């Protein structure tokens, strides 16, 4: 994995995926737990982050050329967000 990635905006929200080796430390060391909890709280309190992720997910089928519009993809909650009925019940649409 490259170590060339840098976060240029210290106040920005970034999506990071990673694998944890010896994962037990994440749940037993307070400094790691605090980082995880603070990150989750930030995402919960910041609607901009939530909308970025929702839009990213909704636009994946469009980017892959499967559909022309996000709400055209049968398995997407984009239908619910556009006012149509999706295939799942009880979808919570974030305003």
C-alpha cells in the first residue's frame, strides 16, 4: 500500500477503509476507541458527510453504465429519495 496519500484539509471528512491486524486493540485501548467513537459521532452530526455517501452510493449504478438515472436502478434507495416507491419497506429518507 502506498504511503503517499495525504489529507490536505484537516477539517475535511474523509472515507477511509482499512484492515486491522490484531484488531483487539481497537476495542481495548481507550485512545483507539475514542478515535472510532469520535469519527462516528462526527459523521452522525454532519449531514454533509451523510449526503456525500448517499449520493455516492446512489450514483454507482449510473457510473457503471447500468442505468441512466439513479432512481432507475431497481435495488437502490434512490427511488425512495426521488419520491417513488422502492422495493424495500420502511426506508428512512434523510432530509
